[in-house]
């Protein structure tokens, strides 16, 4: 998985729902301005360009207060190991899965990360 910003399509944009600019997320959660950018650079978050000329944004659901949701960085690593690029990873994380139930990102937010990581790990096989 690349560790750069990616362009997304309208379908994926609607799956994700709410987004924050990198600086907006930092302000909202009382973080230093460079922290969110560093998390993107390190692959702990994925940032996307939602429109031409717009800045990079991150899904609001990636945060729980001033922290990245538990299990997200490890899940992103597993998806990268499975050959997913950032767009594919975003789509997988936000696509509803009746067997979870809900989307993988919802499961992470509800502290059901073990099953999410198990599924992400199986994608690499």
C-alpha cells in the first residue's frame, strides 16, 4: 500500500461519509498540526483527495477522540501486505459486510478488531 494521498471516486466518497482535512482534524482533536500528517506518512492513516484542487482529507471514522481507532494501523498494514492500494483499502474498510455485521471500520470502532484483522489477514492468502 502506498503511503501517499490518493484520489477517490464519488461512490467511495459516499461510502466513507464524513471527512476532515488534515489540519481540521488536528484542530478538532487538539493535536499538533503535523501529527495527522505524520500519521498519514507513516501509514497509520489514509488521506484522500476528494476533489480537484482540494486538500487531502481523512475519514472522520478513523478517529476516536484525539486517537486513531484501535486496530486501524495494523489493519492497514495487513491490507497492504495483501496487495491492496490505498483506494482498495478504503473501499474494503467502508463496505458493509453482513457477516460482521456492518463495515470493517464500524467493527474496529466497536472494539471488534480481532475479526476484522482475521479477515484482512485471510486476504493475503
